[in-house]
């Protein structure tokens, strides 16, 4: 995360090999524990689900949802997620 630039780098795909930088704006909805928060409340390494769209050649985050810590294997369903990188 770069709070000065207002960006977040996320890693996706197998082993987090695909990386993408998302711009965070005042319109970006950030949720932690199902509550509205800010980018400052997202920890590096957190598992997130992020939605974004292309605006003026940039990937702009529309929604960032911090997912709860992983449950023990086999305890729940799996979904796609990204990991916040600095």
C-alpha cells in the first residue's frame, strides 16, 4: 500500500504471480469486518476481494473488502481473493 499515492498493489492468481496496482479514491468503498473503513485500516498481507474499473488508463478500485482470516482446511468454501502487497 502507498497511502501517499493512494494506491494498493494486489497479487492474484496461482502463487500470487499476477500483480496489479489499483488507485484508491474517495469513492472507493473499503470494508473491514463488514464495516465501512478507510485504506489505513487495511493491513499489508491482508486477504482482500477487490473490484475495479479502468478510468483514464488507470485501474481504479471501486470496492475493497477485507476477507476474514482463512479457516482451517476443509472448513469452508473457497473463493477468489487477492493479497495486498507493498
